[in-house]
């Protein structure tokens, strides 16, 4: 997700001891053959691909055309993930930062279930799992907690569908995040690393030893995708302040 060539990202990730990467869901930015060669060059693997939900991408859109286009977009992420040996597609169902519904809530829920089922079935044909990610209330109004995510998973009723668990989002929404993690159990298919303030683990106030212990207890063996931002001092007298260093520009995911 960084605004720099993929090779620079892979070179840095490899030097820091990461073993895999979760690619931003913009297939136009890379080819399977080219990315495969770079992964091999730096001794990394592809864990999966994560959807980038901006613009008209929205499985809950009132426009059938927009929903179909979003399904097509998400299917287009399954193929490169599978082609690179990935295991998952992390799926955010709705447009990020869209905070108001565009239709009746029952219809939107129905559309999400129908669309996610189609995507999950397509992914299953390619041998991939789909991880549904709840976001916090400041980034979406639909599917913001684990109970909602599990309800979608139950209604979709496809074996390869589970949860992408992100403590940054869920420490806001869950009264007891560890209980929520235990509730997911084997349904956790992807896990993002970011503290309560979206800094690196340990730079906030989440109990990471307990989080990792709980992941082990529920049997999670997948990647830990680093989705943290560096601390940036934006005061006028700081040499770190820069218009080019906005949070969106520094969002990066790499697995270990």
C-alpha cells in the first residue's frame, strides 16, 4: 500500500525479517509473473491480497451495476492471489469511509450476503479462503463487529469464509476484544497487526502477549500482517513533518 515500487517494499520487508506479503488489491500495479520473480529474489511468499474499497466499490450499493462491478473487482483479486501461491483474500464489503446507508438496511444486508457468497464460491474454486474484515464505526456503518461478521459468515454458509481480525478496529467496537477473538476461534483466517492507535504493536496500550497467546489457543497458524503506521511529528519545528507523509500514504501490510 506504500506509494513506491513493489521491489522497494519487498527489499525492505525482507531485510527486516518478514517472510510474506499481503498485496494491495490493485492488480494493475503488478503482474503475476513480475511479482513472482521479485518474491523469489527477496525470499518472500505471497500470503494473499486485500481489497481496496474506495470509489464505487461497494457490495451494499443500491445500484445493481455497482454491486456487479464490485464482485468483478473482487474476483479479479482471487486470480493473482492464487497465481502467486497466496492463501487468502481479505475482504472489506463496503466502501471505506461511507458512513450512511444508501438503501433499506435489510436490503443492504441481503446484498452483502449474496455478493460475498458468490465471491467465496469463486475463491473456493481456486483453492483460496476469504477473510471478511469488520471495520470500526468511523470507517463504515455496516459490519463493524465480530457478531455481525459471524452472522454474515453463517448466512453465506460457505466453508472457506472466515474473519480477518484487526485489533485496531475491534478494540474500538468490542467491549472485550479477547472474548471476541475467542468467539471467532477457527474462523480467524487473517490477522492484522496494529495497536489501538494504529501504531506498531507495543506502541499503544493493547495487551499483545495475551493477544498472541489467544491466537495460539484458538489454533491460528496464518500470517500476522503488519498494518501499522509510524509515529509522525507534524509540528512546525519537526524535521519529520511532511505533506508527503500522510497516514494513507504510509499504510503497509506485510506478513510474518
